[in-house]
């Protein structure tokens, strides 16, 4: 009974650590901001990315810059969803560039930067996993 209680306490402690993982971001006002990084935040970032697609305003740059500042800390799932979104948006753009689904030229440049950064991050993680696996096998 005591062991079971200790195991439950340990599991609860591990969950709390995962939920309380914080990222400190320097905002435009020069203040430090603490943001809990969890699945809810990742879903909100995906929603912001999807909202910004096709917009022809400042929100594209703001959204892309904010997500890129968090990129190393996002889950593979979150980055994968955004990669799929970008793949679809760029395919649509290639079929009908006049639709402006990626906004104006300045917005398009930001989306290219975003797509390239997502791809580079996932490639970095794959390479890191391959090295880790090779090291553990030797």
C-alpha cells in the first residue's frame, strides 16, 4: 500500500514537471514572459498559424516570428502538423498563385522562412536521434 502511494506521488510529480515546463521569451516591450508549454499552447499556435495563412497584414510576421522563437521547444507532433499545413498551402499556391493564399509578396517570404525553419528543425531532430541510436548500439 505504501509503495503504491509512493508510485502515484512520483507519477503525479512527473506530470507536474512536464506541465510546468516554462519558456522565457523577451517581448517587444523588453519584459520577460513566462509561458507554460503544453498541448493546449501548441494547439493555439497551430490555430494562429492557420489563421495567419492568407492574411495580408502584420499578423503573418508576428505569428511566424513568435512560433519560430519557440520552435526548439515544440513537440514533433506540433511541428508535423504545421509542416503538413505548409505543404498544403504551398501546393495550393503553386496551382493558383493569383489566389494569394499565402498573402502578399512580403508575407510569402515569411511563409517560406517558416516552412524552411520547420523542415530544418525536424531534420536536426532526426539527425540527433540517429546519432543517439548509433551511440547506444556501440
